[in-house]
């Protein structure tokens, strides 16, 4: 028998999939509302299943970031950057108590993944640093926070937390390359937009369901 929480989760997934139809349309308020609804519904799901309050706050901050990034312009981008930076800090706070001391070095793939994350981050920053211009300090702060989240996730036994965090990193990577490296006229721009949403929503969904049950 379906519960209200299950219904809310299914509606979130339906709207998340539906956003692929909305994504190429003009950047209107209606489009922005649709973009934020799937994540707001994930927050509602968390509330219904008794998820940690901090997880719900992380999702609400993510929805705020979505609302900013639904529009063009430097102010919108900075607003989205700040909202997601705060969201990732809260995610780190949710994950930290779940970490197991010594787990990273008990399983060989975990320290390797941590090093790969560091190298990946340095490469991406190197690719976009010139185009980032005055936004580079803010981007470096965001990157530092995401490294914290990634390394925190590697201390958690449940591999789905790592999968969700890694998927989020893929989304942010493509978003950064799309904005600062490729530009709107690049042949990768359109598929990249779809890839950003697919990986972003998948990450939020995985982390919501996994951390709600932790």
C-alpha cells in the first residue's frame, strides 16, 4: 500500500523527468518553478519519513540554488553558487556523524577515490580558471566545500552515499565546463544541459532516499 511519502517521492520523480521537456524552453518564472519543484518535493518526502532536519535544509538550499540558476546573469549565478555552497556544507554536517573511523583505509578503493577526486578537481579548476575571472575565489571556495563533502562521503559504509556524491560531482563538473569552458554556442552545450539536470536530480534523489534511512 502506497504511503503519502511514497506518493510525494513519485511525484518528485515524475516532475524531475518532466523537466527534460521544459529545459529547452525560454527561461521564465514558470520554468524556474518547475525546476525547483522536484527538489522541494524531495524535502517534503524527507519531512514525511522523519529524515534529519539538516538534510531537509540541504534540499531547500538546493532548491533555492535551482531557482537562481534558472535565470541568466552574473547575479543569478553567484546566488546559485552561494546557495549550493551552503547546501553542501549542510550535507557534510549530515554525513559527518555517519562516518566510521578508519574505514577509508580499511577498503583500498576509498583512498584511491579520494585522490582521484582531488586530481579531478585540480584539473577542472585549471581548465576554467582563466574564464572564471573575478568569480575564481568564489569557485575555489565552492570546490573546497565539495572536496569536504566527497571525502566525508568516503567515510560512510553505505556505498550509495558515495554514488550520490559522485553523481553530484559529475553534474557540477559538466556545469562548470559548460559555463566557463564551452559557452552557449559550443556543440556540447545542449547535451550538456540535459546531462547536468540528469546527474543533478539523480544525485539529490539518491542522497535523499539514502540519508533519510540512515
